[in-house]
């Protein structure tokens, strides 16, 4: 067994009350440092819950459309709700039809249901999506 050098072992150092007082005096002499703060975005819980509900609904519906079991993955398909919100109604339908071309089953009910569910949802900014 090789001996470890003392620099690799943890060390505990004790300070005397005089050393602590000196350190406190040095801190008082230094200009106050700005504290780092964290910026948080306030989320509307109702909007987030509504989006989550829509995503869970979409996943369940897509599993039915593509005949996938719970363990199987849906073919590579990304439906971006915010992208859909930027489009007109006819463009939304066209975009969804394009995305669902691989599906062998009728998709009209899914498209109607999704468009109904996303009505009234506010578009999230890029920062909120991260």
C-alpha cells in the first residue's frame, strides 16, 4: 500500500478568537460586496398546468394514432405548441397534417382536438421554455 502525501488528506484548521476578530475587522474595512442574486421568472401555474395537460393528452392520442404501447416510443415527431400559436388556423391545420403524414389512421379528430385545446393559450417566451 502506497503512502499518501499529506497534501491529499483533508485538513482541519482552528482559529483563535483573536484571529477571528482580525478577520472581522478586515471585512469591515473592505467595501461591501454585491451579493449575487438569482433571477427567477414568475410562472402562471394555471397556464403551465394547462400546457402540461395538453402535452399529456397529445402523448396519449399519438400513442393511439401510431398503435404504440406504453413502453414503445412514438415515431420521431415534434409538435411545438408555441410554433402553432404563431400560425393562422389554416396554417396550423396544414402544419399538423404535414407532421402526421406517417400516421396510417385518420388524424382529423386529433387535429381538431388539439386546435381546440390550444385556443386561448398564451405564447411562452424562449426564456420560460428553458
